[in-house]
C-alpha cells in the first residue's frame, strides 16, 4: 500500500497475498463485464462521428511542439520519495530528465544531465543510424554507483506501430519463467536489440565503475521498454549461462513514466517464478498523471472506453487529434466495424480478452494534479474483486470527464516529464 518501502516489502514472505490475490480474488461477474465492453463497441461512436463530418485530423508535429514547452509553473510540487520509488528523489528527477532529453536531444554532446549536487555522465547514446525511424533512441548514463538505461517514447510512425503490436510473447531471455510470463512482443524486440548490441560495454562499465544498481527508465513507449528492460536484465543476471551472470549481486529496478502495461501472466507459476515475480513487483514503479490513457492500456478497457465516449464531442468540433489518440480511435473504429458480424464479434471478444491479461508491476504513483502529493496504487489486473476493500487499487481510479479531452490528452501524457514536471529545470543542468 501507500508508503511501503522496498526494504519493508522484502521482509515479507514470498508465497503471500500479491500473487494469490491476483489470481484468486476475482469478480464473480467477469463474463458480464466482458460482454459489457463488447456491447459498448456496438455503439459506433467513432463511426458515427466520421459520418457526421468529423475530420479526425491529426495534430501536426509543430502543433504538438507546444506540449514540449516548459510551463511557467510546470514544476511538480512533490517528487516521490524513496518509499514510493525505491530510489532517492534526485534519481527520480534524473530519470525524468533523461526520459525528456531522449526526445529533444539528437547528438551525444547535446545532453546535459548533471546538477551542482549530483553528477551524471552519458556513456552511450544510440540513435540507431539508418534505422532511427524504425526504433527509438537508447541511452546509458552513470551517476555515482548507479547505471541508468533509458529509451525514448513514441515519436515516429514505427513507434505507433510498435505501440499497437500488443501480442503477448515469451522470450529466451527469461526462459526459466517463459511458461508464465508473456510480454508485449514488439517492445521486447526494441529492448533486447539495444541490450545485446551494447552488452559487452555495459558489463565492462559495471565492473570497472563498481556499479551497485541498474535503473531502467523512459516515458510512454520508453516507460514500457524500461519495464521490459528490468525484466530482461533481472532474468539474465540470474541465468548462469548468460554473460550478465558476471555481474551477479547488482540490483535492478525500473523507474518508468506514463508507461503502458507490458506483462501478461498465466496462473501456472513455479515457486521459482513466483519469487522472481515478487522481486519484479518490489522493484518497479511507474508514474501516472491525471487521466493519462496510455498507462491504462492495454488492460483497463473501461477507462479507455470512458475516454472515447468523452472525446466524441471534440471529434464533432473537429478539434485536431494527437497522434497517439488518433491511433487509439482508429483501432476503436475498426473494432466497431467488426463487432456486428457474428465471426467478427468472436474475433473482437477474443482480442479484448487477451488484452485484459495485461497488467502493471510495482507501485503506480498517481498524481491527481501537478502539485498534489501522489498516491501509491497497485494494479491487481482486470476483474479484481477487491474483497478487502483496499483503497489503493489502480483500477478503482476511474476516468474523470473534462470539457475537451483531446485538448488535454498530450498534457496528461507529457507534463510529468516536460513541464518540466519531475525533470530538472534546464537552468540547473550542465
């Protein structure tokens, strides 16, 4: 719950509530809830809006640029403490700063990450050269005895395609746990491309610098990559056949911003896998701001549907649509086209069913406003009954209607790192 520290969590026995509740405390109305989501798609709100003249015009890159501008009062009033994130507040700010600069900086020498109190050194920046339109940039930073690995969030067309490739897959990287842990396949490929490319240098730096902890970070798509990077490295360090086993004893955690759900679990875990999942859960966090839809994808379907319903009046006013929102609405429109056909209805139901398996690990640090103290929430997955009536369950936080959701969409998604939000102001960096 709120305020639980990583150290406090580790003192609890491993075979305990988190895993058993996730699979055991399920709603007895699961089938009704599934049908309810399918039935909502039978109301073709996107299709009707287009028939009524909605242009579905996307925001241009120049128009989206205003969401990158530093706000006059854009600094968040409360940086999460170590009990929330597992890292000191300055490390959270550094992770946010790296996540932001991965969007705005395009050369190694452009990055400014040190402050007067805390030094940080960029050791790797990979924009992937000829493939830079196909995969997001990757960076590695050293600060003290911590190595940070960061990925940029969604920017180009290929990123949007990767965001939508939601098929959950197993992987050789976590072979011991592959029967239980399925992960978003496209994002896994992005992460493992960078880790295997820079593996030798990263391991060498860890040894040479006496690194004690690896922190993975990023925002949006980058936040998803941070979660998958954490999973991959934790599994690899524990695999005696992997070169990463050479740095056994180095801890791994993720500090993500606005990341979507990346992991789907099956209820077949061995005791070893339960222990691994508990370690993942104890050492993961993800920041969420207001109504941001991205962290509610893929599994919190009623939240996404509530956003779509709220956005329909904006569509009728031809308010330009942010590219991420446009991709979401396009998928909604295609599902509307399928759902009335018998075979299509079965396909839609199957598609939505596997999405509900997706969930977040660790503390979900939720800001209602930029100046509020955040709440620490847990994601217990779809159809969680919450028999204990806990007040810290992510999916009990519902979408809050606003006057113009399409106008606020990017602010919900970007303000946390680019307001400057939780990032260091530019004038404090060198």
